[in-house]
């Protein structure tokens, strides 16, 4: 006898958990299916948790969520081969609770999130893969899992099945994702004693630092690196567009090895013991790559819907917000006794358009293309900036005016006067 | 046919790490799994059920978190699950554990006679292989350890015939039911449970038995009090200073290689050289 639920959520990442939690709290009979051994076992993220999105779902999450360190310092580095120029923002204000950003270890965090989902009343079943959607005409009426007797029915299905979005693709809701729309990120976790991390980064207990990196570490590809401090470990990684990896035939691990050997990065992880190695795709196609996210009896949330703001390294918060918004849309319709038709579920997209999710993606819609076509931002400029800093700071008997002239000459020689103006305009358009 | 399968929730030893500074075992974040050897026991019990019908009851003694292991066993197709959990059981060694489990099985068979008790051949965290035999002794069951195959179960004659791995070969043994079987690894492959079993496992209200429910009147028989084993010291072995070494010669001729290898051996172990020289004379 096939089971019937009010709603099925596919996937137990941040989007799926936010959706299942919200639906269960709203009183619906919810089934959440996860293919991994336990919630979080397949999930990969840097990871930084932005409190705001989670707070809107679970207000008291700080009571028992496994959080590593709250961030009090943000560094941005533009790297050349041997040097970097950078900025640092550190503020005592970040030390005032409630804290705004935390480093987390996703395997622990996702387990906690899932336990809250189960407490809310959703039935969570792991190690079960949804192979396809059950359709009645165009309407999604349930899912078919890989287990014997695996057809399960529901009034509405929320697809939070991650970046590859296999189910929606199989059902023909959208074509295969393009390699120019996804980044491939690799990361490592290096174990270091708590005291070492705290002295090395000049932080106290529970305080954390983020370093965002761009420049020659991406070897001309469109991408950035990162380093986060956890309680007893350091996470570092780098991600670049998959299409660039394909073009350059660079391997992700070689990229990461080179980055780890950089003279500014090597001492930070010195003596660490590698604990974990992970790689994942990140949907960074931006606004124009967002697929249809609703239809007859279905909604898409999280990575599956391309909801990532690559420029600002935001993803899990968009995932939680879209998951919650999808669930609220369902709850509203259920309360009003209305069917989950495409026409009614269109409200989901309207809500996202009105929220930071779509507004931010729209603001940076041109960024992916501009950075993709202008690799000078990842190669020439970091080099020029670092050389300029070096020339200015070195004391060698040359007068400052001559030094300034030399710096100017270098810039013009590499990019020409019109090139510089053009690049400035492109940068403005990317961030406008 | 009623089988009782004793399982244990253990830390996944493949993922246990030793703290580089304090040399203590880091349990935090290490996933808890069903002792892998127990899965062969559970699958064997499920196969008997497939063939002869009946019931598979899974038992574990452990803290409340061990519930996860029992749910997993249910999702594979076990019918009943009992968590034997009481603060009085904490700190048990193999003696106290087999005492508690034997008493639990005595209670179980009050409701339904038990034909076979299954355990894995040993656990991956204790590695003693003592609890199964301990239960058999206490319940006066025929004991079949390291069983690789069940050849025949004759209900009428109340007999079972099994293959058992022994030193230097395979023994075929016949004995009377009820018996206790400790199952060898690699003898079967755990099934992929049905969707219905997944739902049943996720929704099941687990039975939790405390000391008295498990039929143990005397608390000094279980837990730390009932455990004569004392852990004197825990330490991480020092990594060996010697490492494998590649020895190369210019010619790659077997003779040259052998000479180089022997020279190396003799410099490190002069005694071998002396001994060989003595015998050569």
C-alpha cells in the first residue's frame, strides 16, 4: 500500500531542512527523503553560517546548534605569486551577541538541523534515493525511490536535491546545467590545536577569522580562495568555474596544493594534520541561470534553483530562505484550501523576487559574464597591485615621485590607458 | 522460527582519531555504526526468516543513543527491537555484558521460545569475541562460533547443521536447537530494506528495558560492579621510527640486488650475519 503525504521534501541540506521544518511546524504531514547515510553526509560547504536566515526559521538556534567560532575579522587578499595586498576589517562590535556570522562544520550542523526537523514532526528517511518524480500528466503527484515498494504520493513535492538537480532535469523541467554556470570548489580541513589557531590568528576563544582570496591563486581562472578558522581546525579551499577548469585542463587538487604552498598561506596551516578533503559543485550562474522554480505540484529550492550569490559567498542562507519561502507558499495554499497548481505556486517566485534572494542575484546578473570574459582581473591586476605596493613600500633611495610614475607606467604598459578605463567600467557594471 | 540477534553500536573505528597533543581518543564527531560483524548475523537471521517464516528480534545493550542502531536493524527487516538501557549497566566489561544480555534473552523467551541467538564474531571496538560465548554458557545453549554457513535447519528433529571455520579447515557441525551462533564476516551481504521497512523503522516505538525489566535482580552482577576487568592505562602506541626503504642498485641484476639487500640486513642485524657465518662453517 503506497503511502500518501501532504508534502514530500527531497534532500536534507539547508534548503530541504528549512522547507521540511517549516512545513512540519505548519502542521502538514511531511516526508523528507535523503540519499546520504545521514543528513549532511553528502553536503559540502566552506562553511560560514549567516545567522539571519536561520534565525528566521529557528529563533533560538544558538542554544544548541554546533557552532565553531563567531567571526570578528574579515581579511581580503589579492595575491600575486609571492605576495598579497589586502584589507582587514576587525571590529569589537562583532563580539557583541547575538553574533552575525559563524564558522560551522556542516556534517555536525546538518545533523543538528535535521534533529530539529524531526522534532518538528517531519518523517525523515535517509539512505533512500528518489530516482524520479511520479507524474499524472504534467502534475507531480509523488516520487519513486530506489527501494522496493518505493512509490510515495504527496500533494506537493519540494525539490531541494542540490546543484545537479537531477530530478527536475529528468522530468524535463529544465535542461542540463552548463559548465559555465557552476564552479568546482575543493577544500581541506586541517586539524590544529585550539591554542595554536588562537595565537596564530590573534583571536580569543570562540572568535574567528575569514580570509577571502583572489588573484593568481586561481591561475587565470574565474574563482576565489578562502580560509576559515574553526574551533580546532582550519578550512581552506578554492573554487573556479568548471568551464575554466575544462579549458585550462588544470586539476582542482593541483590548484589547492599550489595555493597551500603560497608563502603567505603556508605558515597559517603549518603543522596541521589534514582531516578531510572534499569537492563540490557550486551553482554560480547567477540570475539568468535560475531555472523555472515552480510548476504543477512542485517547487525547487536551494542549489537546485541556482540560488547562490557567488560574489558575496552566500549560498546556505539563500538555500534556507528559499526553502522556507517555498514551504510558506505551500502552507498558505493549504490553509486556503487551494490546489498546488502552477498558477497558485507562482506566488513562490513573486515572494523571492521581492526578497534579497532575487534582488541580489539581479544586481550581479552581469558579473559572471564580465569576469568570465576578462581574466585580467584574476591575473594582470593582482600582479600590478602587488608590484605597486612593493615599489611604494621598499626604501631604496628612489624618490617617491619617480616611484609613482613607474607604477603608472606599469599599469599603462600592461593594460593601456583605454584598457584601464574599460576595465574600470566593466568592474562598475559587474557590481552596479 | 524465532531468532534473537545481539548487536552493538560502536564508533566507526575507521574514523577514530587520536588527539595529536593529548594522545587521547577523540570521540566527538565520530559516527556511531552497528558493529559491522553483527550485520552478518542479522542478515543470516533475516534469511532464515525468509525461508522458514517467524520472527527476528534485535537486542542491544547501550545508552539511549543506541536507539539509532536498533532503528537501522528494523529498517533492514527485523521485526522487534529491544534497547536494554540503564545507568546500572554503565562501565560493563564482557562478563557483565553477557550476564545482562543473557538475562534479557531469558525474559524474551518467556513470551516466545528462542531457537537461535545470533551475534557477530566479535566487535570492532572491544575485539574480544567473548560476549557471544558468555551468553551461550549462561543460557546453556549449544555454542557455534565462527559460523560461515547454515546448511540445514531441521525443525522436527530440533537440529541444525552448519559450516564453521576452524584452524586449518572447515568443520561441519551438527547440534541441537536452541543454539547460539557467532557469525563470520563476509558470509553474506546485508539486504537493501524495503520502503515499508524504512517507514516502519522510522516510526517504531522502541521497547526500552531497564535493569529490572531485563530480569536482573542483583545490581552487583552488571555494569562496573559486575566487571572484574580493570583498564590500567590507555595509550597510543608510538609510531615506528623505521620506515620502508627503497633499495636500488645500478644494474638491477638479481645477484647485485641480493648482495646489496644482504649487506643492508647485516649492518642492521649483525647477529644474523654471525649466525649465518657460524652455520656456513
